[in-house]
């Protein structure tokens, strides 16, 4: 009879020692998974915006930028993207100079 009680006590002590470690590992894994999903969603939003802006053929104007930013609002509804995030779209063009003065300038940034 004493052996059964000792076995039960030993099992409870082992569980009491291991439970905090297992709970910590489980909750940490869930949080890392949540962060990975959030990063993936933000990357998808930035890819969609850059793809929408890149589809403009000749020159980009305010209406094109507004449509691209509106797509971020719709894609990011699950993340509450409009309240917690910021999107910056820049249009970079060559400056038309040659030699050491050749470079680019920001034509549009919203």
C-alpha cells in the first residue's frame, strides 16, 4: 500500500517540476507562430502594394497611388492595418545626368 502512495507522490512531484517548463515552451511556441503569421501578412501587403504600383505603365499619379494604398487597407483588415501601420510609396526616376552626376531622384512619395 505504501508503494502505491509513494509512486503517486513521485509522479506528482515530477509533474510539478516539469509542468512550468512545458507550459513555457508551449506558450513561447504559440507566440513565435503568431509573430511569424503577422510578419507574413505584412510582407504580403507590401508585395501587393509594390505589385499594384509597378503595374502602372508610363507615369504614376495620385489616383494610382490612392488605389494602391486602398488595397493595403482592404488586405490588412485582419491586422487593423490602418490604425497601427504606415505605408510609404516612393517613385524614383533617373535624374537625366551623366557621369559622376548620374543618379536618381524621388519624384513622388506618399
